[in-house]
C-alpha cells in the first residue's frame, strides 16, 4: 500500500494541477479503494475538499462512511472507466 498524498506535496487549490495529478495517479496505479480518515488530513487543499464534498469523479463511489472519536472515515471504491 502506497502513501498518498506524498509527505511533502506542493500546495494547490481543489481544481489545480495537483488535483488532476492525483486523479491520474489513481488511474495509473489501478487503485481499487481510497480511504480518508479525518485524523490524517494533510495540508493539501483538495484532500479536505474530497473529505467534505466527495471525490469529484464519476468513478469514485462512496461505499462506507462513519464518524468516530477521531473524526470521519470514508471509503470510496474506484470504478475504472
């Protein structure tokens, strides 16, 4: 399992270049699931946006969501095109 985003990513807005790069990375690595834990929030703006509003791609299907003492946990299934 690889860590995404990288530990020291460049900063960008939700619709910026890093956002598009993240979607390309997900496609290239043939990711099956994407897990977000609020406790893991990084400084990458699109990660918080995805946690709050969902992944803005029709291939991302939210399959699990819960609130814990340490924050929300979301799991998305990635459905290739």
